[in-house]
């Protein structure tokens, strides 16, 4: 039975992402990344991923991550002026440092990523291309963002961000890397498969293969664009000036409120965000100048553009009253009222599409 469930999860992942091979066992995105690197290169080899402070993930070789102790890490940054990826810089760095792996993908980057160019640069310097789509997997399967599958040796993802499944990880790759990827996951890094997670992933993958999911993913982006537009009208500076995906990164320097202080005030007003570095942040990562906001959760609750405009107003009100606790409490009441009109759905299962035991 467990083999059957795992096979179904693999089949669904392969179909949805148009991949030749899928491994659905990684316990999480971090482990999936380590497995991807160890499938392709040796300890001590050089990896090149996006710097954490510019939007990359810890496991792309940031200095406190084991990935920078097992491998030599030569990160790239974004253009500090535009906040966008600078492919000339990435190519120059790749030619200089000869990485064995170039990692594309990010954790706090509000624009679409051109995976084809990453693939071309990797080919030019003889590197493997590992693409980490943890954040945008749901946008990729919905066809909103281009898939890295044709341009990457291995694609890594989590299953719990825009893909909206249980917490877990997956690796997708070409047939030629299948054996190495499977061995890197087990016995390389992990023991037995977490079948409860794999079962839940199989369900999430079936849900993601529906028109309802595509509509959800499209609304995520519409919502973040509406939220971004209204924030700009309130005088907020956004890194890159806007968004193509599910997230917004606010540069708070003109508002004179540190990211951490604002995130904590918003939390008291029942708005969940996280304080985050901005590209070339003059402040330290523990108390950075930015705030990161995502729209998937409110979209799941059924909120649309109109509610996003209200949320931008709430955020603005908290910023303008950052030292006024009763004003923050007032915002909290308005947030509660809004949320009560959009309860968390009990389930998303689509009739006829959720039979975990039917092979496709
Ligand atoms: C979240 C994330 C991960 C790691 O996910 P975990 O499941 O928390 O280990 C890896 N890469 C990127 C780009 C992420 O955003």
C-alpha cells in the first residue's frame, strides 16, 4: 500500500510539472536542496546561489547554513539599484569562480525569474543548474510563471508554499539524474519515507491539477498586484517597484520604521508578515529595513483585490500610528471583522479528484 501511494504521488508530480522523474521523499525543502547538491557534486566543490540578504534561501550557501561548510559558496547579489537579477553580473561571477552548481530561485524576490538564462549561463561555464522553486511552485503548475524544468538539471521544491500542500519537499529531474537523486535522498541523507506526508502531498498534487487551483493561483498574483498598487499610493517604496508573484518586499527606510518593529506591531493588529532584509540593506539582518508580505493565505480565504486595498490601508494605519497602541488595537478589530467575513475553508477537495487510491 505505501509503495502504491508513493507511486501515485510520483506520477502526479511528473504529470503536473512535466518532469521525467520525481522523488517525493525529501522531508522538506532544505533537505531536498542538500540532496540535489550531493547528487551532482562533491564536498568542497563550489556552489553559486543568490545571497540570503538579496532574497536567496539559507540553503543556497548562506554562511550559517551547512551548505556553505560542505561546499564553497560564492553567492551572487541583485542589482542594488533596481533590486533585480543582473545576468551580466551572474555570468561574470560564474566565469570567475567556476561553480559546479548554479542555483536559481529565491525566497524573497518579487519578480519572475528567467530560468532559461540561468540554464544558458550554467552551460557556458560547465556548471549544473539546480532550480529551487519552493515559493512559486503553485504559480509554475498554474502556468503563470515559466517552468525551470526544461532548463535545469534538478528542480527542488517545497510542497507547502504556493503549492498549498502539507509541509514537505520534492525533487524533479531528467531521467539521467534519477538514480543519483534517489540515492542522495535515501540512503544519502534520510531514513524511511514519511508516508503520512507523502499521502498528503499526493492529495495536494491532485488538487493542484484542477481549474480551481489555476484560478486560485491567478488570484494570488492579482491580489499581490492590487496590494502593491495601493501600498505605492500610500507612499511605500517597494523593492523592484512592484511584484510579478505572490510576494511584496517593502523598503521601509522612507517611513523611518524598522522592519522588526513594524512586523511586531502588525502582528498585534492580526496581520502576519515578516521582517526581511532588502538588497544592499544598510541595517543588520536581525533588524532589517524591509517587510515581506504574501497573498496566498488571504487568497485561500477568498479575499480579492478590494480586500487587498483594505489591507494596504490597515498596514499604512499601523505605520502612521506605530507608537500608538490603541490605534493599532483599532486596526486589529477591523482585521478581525474582515477575516470573519472570509473564514478559512474547511477543505479544498474537489469531488472525483481526490481518490488517493486511483492511479493515473
Ligand atoms: C522555504 C524554502 C526552502 C526550505 O523549505 P523548508 O521546507 O522550510 O526546509 C528552500 N528553498 C526556498 C527557496 C524556500 O523558500
